[in-house]
């Protein structure tokens, strides 16, 4: 049995208590570990974060479950003396938040079992949201909303939440939502006519205290479905953030909040069409530019036009479009480069009837610009950080084709 009596096991709403100090240890400058004969502070465990608060005014920043040794209270500031009688105070708003999330998790998890026989395998309470990993193979919006609707009906029915302590043998006779590996006395949380689950966490006295449960998102992860949810005050805070975001988006369209999705859809459709038209214009421009560059480049002894050029600030897509437009003409080789403040870009390409291995040329050029690249014999791309050597890399490639 633990040397610390855990008062939160019987009353999750107890936030002020008296206790006797049984041990004090300093494990970092200005940080002390204090053990008490009894405590209302919940230590990190079972997916639920630690309580915080004060012991005689000293700040409790963390509580650690040391199993049989008891609950260690981590203090910042001067610790009380061994055998001193102290007053502990738990931060109520943090405790209430944890009560709402943890009880909300029990309700949501049981709703998923009731509707889809989908048990919860993991639970994590994070700073803003909580997560459960569920064996739900085919999550859809309709199924998730069914579970959320059932969960909130249970919340709004304000059902009693009861705590039992049972033996291992007694637990084996109960319809528990999940099994427990714990030996000896087992703490069981009952939500009237809905859920029965072993748990050591802090919980509501009635389901109405949870307020509201909302699922924000879900995804497939590690062979299960991961649901991201909020309950109680977190659900209100999440609604306020989402509502403000929606209002700000709508304001950009001079539209009402509920009209924003349609406005965004129209904008995306217009953007898609404009992008298509811009691409067509860029391809036309590339063909015109390619014709001008070929015309300005005399054929070599093999009748091949080797267009070797460098540009400033030209992106990779634009460079590639120009290269493709050049090699669309027969007996043409494009050795093109571009640079910005940080990088040099290269693309080498040839028409099907032209000579040369562009991959080999590219590897040599990338060595000069302190980078890497490669590709096929007819086209290769690369780049590097040594912008000063870009022109030299292009000229060296052109000379090797002479």
C-alpha cells in the first residue's frame, strides 16, 4: 500500500487539505521533493497531467507517482520541515479542466464501443486538446458525429458518476469497458447505465459537469483511428478560436460567416482557372524565347545549336519550361542555369537527335557549384551553393561538347 493517502481517489473536487510532511529531499538548486502522509494532488499518470498548486505558499509545479513510496510533490521555493503540518491547495481551474477532459474521454470512448464496438487503446491529455487511439477501421464523418451525439446526450442527461473500490475477483465479474493489469484493490468509475471502467484519474460527480464534447479532427495512425477532442471549457475556447477564424476569413470576402465556404470555393476555382491560363501563357512565352535563343546561336561543327545561358532569379519550373521548349527543336542542346541569393540551379537537356550525356555533364557541373544533381542521358537537373561558379559550370559543360 502507498505511504501517501490519496484523497483524490474519493473526492476529485477536494482542493484544500491538511497533511504532515514525511520526507523532504533537494534534487536540484531551488527545487525540492516533498512527501506527505496524505494528498489531494493528482500525479502524472494514465494519460492525465499532474495537478499544480501550493504547499503552505510554496509552489507545487509537478507531482510524481512513486507507486508504493507515495506521491512526490516537486516544489519551487523554501520547503516545509519534516513532520510539519501544512495546508495544500490544488489549482481548481486546472483540476476542473482535467476532470472535464478525463470524464469526457470515458463517455466518448464508451460511445464508440456502444455504436461500433471500437475500443480505446490509448489516451493522452495535452495542453489544448486530448487524443484517443481507437480500433475503428472505417472512420467517416457520419460515424464520428454519431458517437459525438451519443456522448453529448449522456453529458446533458447529467447522469451520476460513482466511484467503487473492488477486489480483483469482484472486478472479474463486472462488465468493465477495459481490463486492468493492476493487482489488489481496483478503483472503478461508473457512469450510470452507460460506462464502467477501471481508472485512477480525477472525474466529475455528474456527467453534466463535462459541459460539451467535440471532436476536432481524426486520422488513421499506427493501424488505428486517432481522434482529437475537447471537452468543457476547452470546447468553448476552441469554438471561440474557430469562430474568430471563420469571421476573419468571411470578412475578406465581405460575406457572412456561414457564406465563407462558398466564397472560398469560388476563389479556389477562379485561382485554378487563372493558374491554367498563366501556365499556357508561360509555355507560349517559353517557345518564343526558345526560338529567339536558337536563332541567336550558331550551329557548331556537328550542326548542333548549344544554347548556354545563365539567368538571375529564374525559378526551377521556368528554367525547365525553357529547356523543354528548346529541345522540342531538332539538334539542340540546352545548358541553362539560374541563381538567387542562396542557390545556383542547373538544367541540361538535349533533343533526341543531339549528342552528349546530360547526366555526366550535370555531375561535373554540380561539383563546381558545390552541390549535387543527376538525371538521364537526355535531361538532368541539379544545383549547389557556390553561385560564383555557376557561369563557369555552364561554360565548362559547353566546352566538353565541342
